[in-house]
């Protein structure tokens, strides 16, 4: 909870400090150049530096996905002020997109493996002769919970196309029109 609060605090103060002051980006750039020691500018720089100093956790495959908002804010601020903020020269910033991609792929793989194990478990010993009957009542809840990942028109998950799964969802009218057999 403390980490979440800190991320929210840093994210709020590191992102668009001029909007917090009620001025546009042109006025902010002028203020940044003419009054670099203005308390709002100093607070923004410090918040950005604090965020960058604490981004090690975002460079880990286990947590990179949860850091997308924070890293997007940091990268956006650094792109807006590339030569003005020493903190933006941190070499770890350029590593994040690659780490995020790997983390998303790993997460997708874990989700698929988990879903496939549920589908296999639920349809391995059906209660009746029907292909779409499940092995136990608890499977109903588990299968319906998997459905949400299949509701996107271009779901990345292969399990969304499993005939048993799609047939089950259609039979029990819980299927969304984007899930196709």
C-alpha cells in the first residue's frame, strides 16, 4: 500500500507540473528557463528524480507491467525536456520498453498455460456424453472467468479458440460475439 501511495504521489507530481499550476506548456517552458529555482519547478524536478531513482523495481520482469503508468510519465517528461533534466540521462530508461515487452509476453504465456490447464481439467472427465459438459460445478465459475480475456476481437490467447471452451460458452449463452469457434 505504501508503494502504491508513493507511486501515485510521484506520478502526480512528476507529470505536467504546469497543469497543476494552471498554466500552459509555453508559459511553463518560459518559467522553467527564467526561474529554475521556482518551488513548483524544484518540486517537479525532485519528484521526477525520485521516480527515476526508484524505477529499479520497474526493470524487473515480475513488476514491469505494473509500472507502465509511472514509466510512461517519466519517459514523457524526459521526452519533453531531453536536454534539461539530468535524471533523464539515466541509461535504464531506454531499457524499459524491451523489458516491458518481455514481461508482457511472459504474462501472456502464464495466462495461457493457466487457462489451458483449467480447460483440460474441466473437460477431461465430463459428467455426460455431451462434449460441452464440465467435470465439476466449480468448473463453471473457472470457465466463465476465462471468458473475459477472450472478449477482445483479436485476443492473443489460443485457448479462446478451444472448441470445447467455445462450445461450452455458446451452450450456456455466456459467449460474447467476438469469441468464434
